[in-house]
C-alpha cells in the first residue's frame, strides 16, 4: 500500500518565557498508508491535537521529519492534499449551507457553475440536499458537522484530518455521526487520521488505534482493529468489539502508569 503520511523522530516543544518549556511530543514515529482510518488516542494534554496540527501544517515540529504524499506539510497544504474537520464546525453563519461548502472551491478560483455542482455532490454525500438554502444556525450540531465534513471533502483531498469532530455532541448523535463517517469513508476511500478521547469511538471507527502516553506524548503502542467491514450498530455488541476495547484500555492504562 502507498504511504500517505510518514513521521520520523518528531518532537514538539512550546517555549516559555516564565519557567520551563513545555515538551508536548517526544520521538513520534508513525506511518499511515493509503485508505487507512487511524485514530490517535490518549489522555488530555498528551499532544494528539498537536500532532494532527503538525501533519496539517498548522504547527511546525521542533525537530524531526513529516512527509505527506512525498511532500513537506506546507507543500501538501498548498497542493490541497488534505481537508480538516475540527470539534466545532466553524461554519460561516451569514453564508447558507451550499455557500459554506463552496467556500474552498471559491478560494481555489473555480467557476460558479462548477462550484455549485461539486458542492451539491458533497451535500448528497452527507445526505443534506434539502438543507442547501438553510443557514448553519438553523441546523443541529450533528448536521453542522456533516456540512463541515462535506466542505473538507470538496477539493477531493486524499487525506482527512479530524480533531475530535464529535466531541461536543450527545451520545446518541455521536453514534449516528460515527455511522455517517463510516459510510462516507467507505464511499470516498480517503485516508483518515482521527483524534478522540473515546475508546469505543476509536475501536468502532478505526483500522488502527495509536495509543499515546501522558505529556510528553509518546506512542506507546498500536492496536490493529480487525473488526469486519462495513461496521454496523450491531458491531458494538459483538464479542470481538469488547476484546478490542480491552486491548486498547489495557494499553492506555499501561501508558499512564
């Protein structure tokens, strides 16, 4: 399989003017192959989001190397090789749903007709066609996140970076959104790197779960998730699902000791 992301020896230190510097990440080594769904899991403050932002060229590493599609993160960002989805949908309240999804295409200079065609295609993917003319504030939290996912996919990126996108949702909505994301991932064949605090969420969604230690964040282990695809609501009730929950939980507990 083609390697999409390679991270070698990455450290991240946040300098401080008062007292000791904060070491957020230390010695991160990982590869992510095309079509994988990899979750970064660990306690609060372990550097999961920091690592995601380094991959997405929102933060520079202090040391080490990051390669995305054979390029530096900055080159990959300029080539629009990835889309990003955050915990908050970050939609523009004064633009209707369709116009929000069109925004990356507008910035890229695409013609209006092509922008609308592609945005409606993405609305169809997230099953929100009937809400094209609504404003974001007229949508539920889960629907807003589906719009954010649609917007992130408009430029057909190979890599989707997701930073706790369902963290602010109630449990029932969160489970429905997990199913939606699974459906979208299977349809698009994107590579996904997903940050979460939830062990069940990581196990349900992932092909691999990367477990990180408390700060300074290190990778303490990787759990392969070999649950059958496509995942269903019933997947969460299968004995193998609970076995994988235990595997991840024990690795996480070991990282905290």
